[in-house]
C-alpha cells in the first residue's frame, strides 16, 4: 500500500492542476497577439519528437504519464527538460517542462524571455498583469488560445520550474 501513496498523491495533484486549467474565468485570460508557444526552443504546436531529439539528442530516460503516454526526459547543464507528446499523435509535442535555477542558453527560457531564476515581476512585465497565483509557490497564465504557462517558485520567489502546455484538441 505504501508504494501506491506517492502515485495517488501525484495523480491527485495533476487532477487539481488539470481542473484549474479548465476553469479559468474569462476575465483572467491573457489576451495577446502573441501567446507563448515555445519553451527551451521547443514549440508546443507543430513540433515533433524527432525535431526535439535533433535539438537535444536522445533523452536520458523515458517514463509514462498517468494516461500511459510517454514522457521524455533530458538532463542538460543542470536543467531537467521533460517533453510530453499528444494523445492522438504520440509524435507531436504538446507539453514542455524545465526545472532548474538558471537558464543555459535557450534551455530554461521561453521565446518571450521568461527564464529559470526570474521572479513574478519579470513574469508580469513579459506577459501582462493577468497572472493567476493560487499558491505562493505557483503562478499561471492562461492565454486566449487555451495555452497554459505555469511557473513554480522557490522560497525566495524565483522561478525554478516552467511548464508550457498547448491546447489538446
């Protein structure tokens, strides 16, 4: 039973995040001509796993998410990079996550300039004021095209995790 507790906790956390992402009030959506679609040089719309492998080499490991889809993981320059692929087409990337304390070039950076090590002020300057913060260690931005950008914050308020998830149709 003890080995199932961590699995159940992770599943519960992912369910809460999923429910939050689906129920963002319209007045909290960030309406912009340029919603974020790229993290670590990886686009969540139209990029394939093969292109990611061409960019970063073979992943260090492969795991499965709660639906059984593959998640590919790289460890580079002190940064953990994770890529998820689409349910209906496991060759297409729809989610990118990075963890670390500072970027290494494009690794750990969004296209619009948010980096690991940034703070909430940087987040607001780059993406506008509609940052949703339900907890001191997490903030998120919901773009009008259903793309979600979520950041994890350390105790000092610095970004230590960036997650970018494209709309899954």
